[in-house]
């Protein structure tokens, strides 16, 4: 398992982590493949989401499991996938992002039990 530290939260307000990478349990067929951020305290139910890195938008997709997604390719060659967003991002493939760029809004699309951001990190664009 690769370990990664991010210095910039995708949620620029209070949130809690409700599931972390590698966790097992009845909600996952094998193990949890990302980290889940949930609004906390006075944070709105659907907060804006921001890039955790500088990079470019690699893809935008939707599927029944992970809902609305955006994949960002960072300047170090890694990939960050934001899942379950309320709506498709206003960004387009090829757009440049920084840590101040809004990439979407937290939501509950796909196979979920509630509003949250499922954030994944990988060294390749294929999961």
C-alpha cells in the first residue's frame, strides 16, 4: 500500500473522515479504495470541493457505483479521483487546476449511504 500525505484539504471547511483506504467491512466487496470526507459542524450539507494539487483535468465520468467523478492528473504524475459529486464539474478535460480551483460539489450520486466525498489516489489513471 502506498502512503501519501496531502497538505490541502478538498473541503475548505469542517469535515470528518468516515472511512479510510484499506478499511474492510460490509459496505465494500474487498476493501475501501479511498478516503471519505463528510460535512461536519456548521459546514453546509453540500460543500464545494477543491483540488488537492496543481495539475490538469484528465477525465470526467459517471457510473452507477461512484456517481459523478472527476480525475485530476497532478504535476508529479499522480492521479486524484473525486467521486459521488452532486453534479458534473464545470471544468473540462485539459483544464488546469490549483489548490484554489473548485472541482465540484459534494453529493450522493452513485452507490452511497449519504452525502460525502470519496477521494482516491493512484499512480496510474486506471483503477
